[in-house]
C-alpha cells in the first residue's frame, strides 16, 4: 500500500469515528456534526473513485480498510484501540459502505450513527443493528457478514477482463444475487418472519447503474428463463425490462430505482395463492382464476408488512396493485374509481405480459417467440397497453429482440446479440450456434445478417423464422453473457 492510500485510509477511519462520536452528543443541524458528515462523504467519495464499495473491518486487534491492513503508527494508536473496542462491544466484524452513501441525507447518516451507538446496549447487538437498518431501508451500508460480492473474482493467471466482460460479469452476478435476495424475502414471508429488503434494494441500485451503463447487456440477461423458479426469475425480468423502458422514456435515476423495486415485488402476493393452483399443469378454471386474481391485492398487503421505510413502501404500493388493470381499465381488480393507471402501473403491464408470454409455463410446453409476443401486444395496443409506451418498448427491443433464436435459410441456428445496421431492424447481428456433440450448442462465430455477397450483392443469410429457444434447449443468456 502506497503512502497516499495509507493516508486516505487513515482519514476515512478518523472521519468515521468522529461521526459516530458526534452523533452520540449532537442533534441534526448541529454545525460540527454537519461539517463532519460533509468530511465523511468527501473521504468516502475519494475511496469510491477506484472501488464500488468501502470495507472497514476489525480482526484480532487489527483494522483493515479495503482489505488492506492499516499500518501501526504512534499518531493513530489510540484511535485504532478505540475503533477495535467499539466494534468488539457490538459484536461487529466490520461495515461495508456503497456509493449511495454520498446521496444519503444528513439525517440518515446521523440515524445510522445513533443506531450503531445504541446497539452496544442491546442483548443481541448485531441482530438489533440489522433489524434497525432494515426498518429504515438504508441500502448504503451493511455489516460485512451480510455482504455478498457483486464483482466476479478472476482466477489467478487469467487475462484481465475488459470493460464489456466486466459489465457482463457484474450483470450476471447481480441477477443471481437478486434471485437469492427475493427468494430470501419469500421464504421469510412464508415462514411468517419479518422480511427485510435492504439486500433487494441494493441489488436494484446496482442494476440501475448497469442499465445506465450498458442497456444491451442488461436486456441480454433478461432472457434468462427458469421453469422451476419461474415466479422469481419472472419478477427479476420484469424489473429489468421496466427499468430499461423507464430509462428510454427519460425518467430519473431515483425513479428507476423505485420502478425496479415495483417490478421485483409486483407478484409478491402469489405467495398467498395456494401452491396447488399456481402449479396446475393445465389452464385455470374460472373459479381458480378468480383466486389468482387476488394476488395483486395480496401483493400490496405483503409490501406493507415488509421491514422498510414507510416513505419507500408508500411509493411502491400502487403499481403492483395496478399491473393487471389494463390501459382501458377492463382488467382486474375492478375498482369504483376510474382514474387512469399510473405510469409505473402501465409500464409493469407491458413488461409483465411480455415476459410471461415468452416463458414456458407448467400448463404449456412452448411459448411465443419474442417477435410473436410483440405482434400480439401490438394487436392489443390501446386496450390492454398504453400505445405510446408500447411503441417505445418495441423500439427499445427491435423487431427481433436480443436473445431471439432464428432459423436461417442456410440451415443455421442464430441468436440475436445486437439490432444490426438495418434501419428497420430486420437484419440483426447474430451469433451462430453449432451442435456441440453433447446435445447442446456452442458458439460458431458472429455475423451480421446485413452482409451481402461481394459479387452478386445478394444477402448471405436470410431469416426463415424465429423459434422458441426452450424447444431447442437453448438458454439465450448463456451465449450473451
């Protein structure tokens, strides 16, 4: 560790300890405390220029910042002893801070300091601390026992990942982290335990960053289909597609975060539907469908019970309630008020149906291809779906969306990876798939369907038809990420 980095680590430690000390003796708006919060954010910002998180850990009397052991210096000896004792009294091994700390309000940071201070007096300090963090919905800090890596660690001796590969790795790990976090929420709800949402909120924040950075990679990961985990993967895909559509129409980063949460929790009420109805291997009867229709109301009830800040919950209740109402209000639930469906509700209506009808289900072995799904939805524009939002959604995905499986007139199978050069979107860029001899497929080169033969001027390859990837045993995301 160089001298400059060591100085920065010491500065972080000093501002952190000063912050928790001042939070113990001063109230909000105290000038000293306000100045200290500004210093803390400034130092954190410098550390976050090179990393996507900051770790402060205590182990065997030593302090580690960013996994680097803090060098012993006489000038900071007392500070180190105080920090070690402070953490040990709270059964705390360490803390992890995320970029959102720079956007946290002074009150949030003071509340964090106060909770950390008060945890010492509790019978079970660490669990009490976690519960308080969950109640307030703080997503910018957590204890290191909860922390899960969202950046792929490379095997020693391998070539460093380039920026695109790194984004793909982050997207893939974010997806499965989201899957685990929403499963954890579901398991706690099913067991009638209090369910915190900080992990879920943080992964949405990571996904928003990825959407802002590289939409095509995030759209690629939304092609993941899992028959056994349909309810959970469907919720993640809806969240991703919703955030991408939200970005396309220009909503703010903060609103994208809320929209992603709405997507993840829009079907939470299905946990209250009898599992034998959810897993029926046939189409539902009218009476069974009436039971399933109640899931939108149940979703609201479950969101209310989550351990999260009231302000956040109040902002994400309505869209899950509305997502089956339809644009013309002919859907469900029927309400006496005839107000238009909210913007987020209209977005969820589009993304929910698109992912649902392109996914194999237990009552049907095949699904619509992505282009067929868009055609179906276009037929219901103005009734089921907001026509302007649907047009933006179709423009975003293209005629053949990323992850579409195509049969070419050369007899080859191809998977769409980019929209391609053609203005009408009918000649995308694809990766060719060849049988791997083990019942699956391997990549066999990347081509642009806009390529022509140099002599004849005729297109080298043409699309015969699109195929449902599940019928061919293809998981598109495996070839996109």
